[in-house]
C-alpha cells in the first residue's frame, strides 16, 4: 500500500469511468445471463459487499428477490436453477469469496463473477466473467474497483428488471462529477481536512439507498491513514450513534438524501457536533462540498465517496 500511488489511482478515476462507459455502450456485460432468474445472491467482503448491499436493496425494491451475503457466512441459500450467484472480488483471490462460491459452481446455479482480474481464481469456474475494467490500482486500495462495481451492478439491475437504463450515460455523468471534484479540490479540500480532523475519529452517515458511501468512506479512513472511523445509516443514527455526540468531539461526513437527516441534525445542533455535507446544503452543517450533477442520486452513489477518499489520501501521505 502506497499513499502517493493511491492518490494517483483516485486522479485516474475519470478516465477509467470513460473507458467503462465506452465498454457498456459496446456490449451488455450481462448478455449471457440465463432466463428465469428468480433470486440473486451476491457474495463478497469489504467494499465488494458494501456495493452489493445497495444493489440488493435496489433489486428488492424492483420486485427481485436479492440478497447481499457475507462471503464468510458458513451457510446461505442452497444452489438452485433459479438462483443467480454473483461473487464479487476485485483481485479475484479473496479467500472467503472463493470458499463461498465453491458451494455453487457446477451445481445448478449460474455463477456470474465480477472481478478486476479475469484470469484470477474466481473466474476459473464461473459461467460468466464480468471484468470491472478499473485498471491496476497501484496504491493497493480498492477505490476505482469499488466505483466500477457499483456501475456494473446498476447494469445488472437494468438487465434483470428490463428497465433499459442508459447506464453508460450515467457513468459518463459520474466521470464528469468525479473530474469536477478533482479539478476543484483546492477550493474544498482544505476545509474538509480541517473539519474532519478531530481527536476521536471520523463518522460517515448516508441513507440506506447509498449506505455503501458511508461504509466505503469509513473504510478509506481506516485503511490508509489508520484512523478510527465507522459508518451509520441516517435513520438508524438516532438509535445507535447519537450517544457518541454526548461525550466525543464528534466529526461526521454526511451524504444527504434521507428523510431522517433533519432528525440527526437536531441532535447535532444540541450537542455542538461537527458535520460536513457532500452534495447538498444542510442547515447548521459546518460546510458543504458540491459537485457537478449532484442532484442525480445515482451519480451521487457513484461519485460522493471521492471526498472521503481524497481526505484519507492527504491524511495518509502526511
């Protein structure tokens, strides 16, 4: 792991997204899926599972039986011809995910593996391999692969629900949003660094529909600069994290969009906590980071974690 190379990986996001959009225009990566899929089972660990959790929620909302499982779980749904199994591993060598997918390969279920390395072990026995096309992450941290995983899972959603969503166009807008944050970082990053730099770690908050943003943000703070960090769903915050504002110098990055944001902010005001918002102004937040196309919730899903990633990169290099 290397902080300078990690920053370079972040700076390469727009170009990688543009290439992914071109690939999505050229062909549907899930065109070989069988007919009659009734259930989708995502398997993964870390950021792979974060992305899968959002994808599963979206599919359930569209009427598809879908679950995001810890690959390390000792048991989950049995194999079956109507169950599509989607193991996700950027490196393709995650031990837990390999162990989990072994229960399904060659046993009725169709296995569609998402990986950034099509020659990796996870691809060997899969019925379909979907490359993430994120390029080599030389910094050793899953950042572009996380973003590309989300985009490809949106393409899978479009395929399974028949929505005919133009995912390539969405990815291009996300590339523009990502480039905007990178190009203007000198304007917003110093404030973000100052506001989030407290003695008791960083907390990330997001609505359930974009919970992966909070989870990935907290992971970036832990993985690079090795700072205490945790993630919380916006509505759940008032039941599980509010207590920390009583005794800690509580610093949080909030990804707005939940109907329960104001409920959390009411406690923030009472306790004098510090909140930085990304993508929208929120009353009594210390500051807000804005970017192009932020009003599109799906662009936000693919883009907003870059704020936390750049903060983590600078803390790490320091």
